[in-house]
C-alpha cells in the first residue's frame, strides 16, 4: 500500500483480521467480500471514532466546573 506522500507501509493484516474475526465475528466469506471502505466503517464501531482533545477554552471551562479536590476536601 502506498501513502499519498509516496512512503510505503505494510498493511496491518494481523490487526484487521483479528478485529474482523474476533471482535466483529465476520465469517471469512464476509471478510473477503468487504471493500476497504466497508471494513473501515465496520471497524469504526470498535472505538475508532475518537473525539479530538478539548481546546484550551473548553478545558478551562471544564476545570472551572469540576475543580480538583484540595487536601481539605479529603478530610470531609
């Protein structure tokens, strides 16, 4: 498989097959008949759709809403 920049990378067959057969429980027939796009969508259900890290403003808002506990808070 060639990346857009021309760097050659090996396709992670072991990981894809492990996820497909072990987690998605696909049959070999179904696995080999899927297109790469179908495989990507099926595997995204396993947690591949991560959300990006919060921006600084979002993080500051969360920190204001949920401040760390002080040592005095532990004594209660």
